[in-house]
C-alpha cells in the first residue's frame, strides 16, 4: 500500500521496492546508489584544538609537533573519532581494531593501546579529556566540540 512506501521512506529508507520486482531493476537501483556513495568525499583530516589528525597522509600533530602513532593507535583513534559521543564496547573495539583475525587479542591489549594513545594526545593522561573510560561498558571520545 502507498502508506507503507511513505512510512518506509519517512523513517529513513532511501528506496522502496514492492514484490514482485525485476532483478534487472533491482541491480540498476543498487548500481545507482553505489555511484552516489563513490562520489562522496570523506574528510580524513580532523582538527581538534591544538591537534591535527590527517588520516590520508598519516600525519598527526599536537602543538605543531609530530605525533608518532602506531597502526593500531591510528585505527583506534579513527574509530573513536568516527563514533564521537557514542560508547564503544571493549569487544567492539577489539573486533574493529584487530579485524584481520590473524592473531588472538585479549581485552588487556586494548587497555594498553588506549593507555598509549592517551599518553600521546592527552595533556594529562591520568585525567583524560578526550578518551573517557565508561566503567563496565567501554570507551568514548568526548572532547573536541569543534571538529573542523
């Protein structure tokens, strides 16, 4: 019914296909959406206060000085920044940061990685301003209200 189509689109759907549908039409719609997504340029340079994180160039600075971040720290930082304000569970972060599955990684490895990243970006790592621990839940990026 038309109301189902309207409801689906209003709650966030990009398209609505009713049965029976043609595979040729479905493929064409998917290709059109993929073309639009490929044209979107994602800004991989984020400035927060005195820090600049350029993920395209893999160049990271704080107070104009180069920050040397390991690949793991870069992945962790990007995931936290992309999910600013959201609590990310420890297991979710382990899955995303060590997604290649080539080795077993426990949550203690995550704790060490977060600590190392905090030591590099926080003014006072013992009282973090950016990467907060949410007890019993995980971590959250909370600082830097002025993403640029």
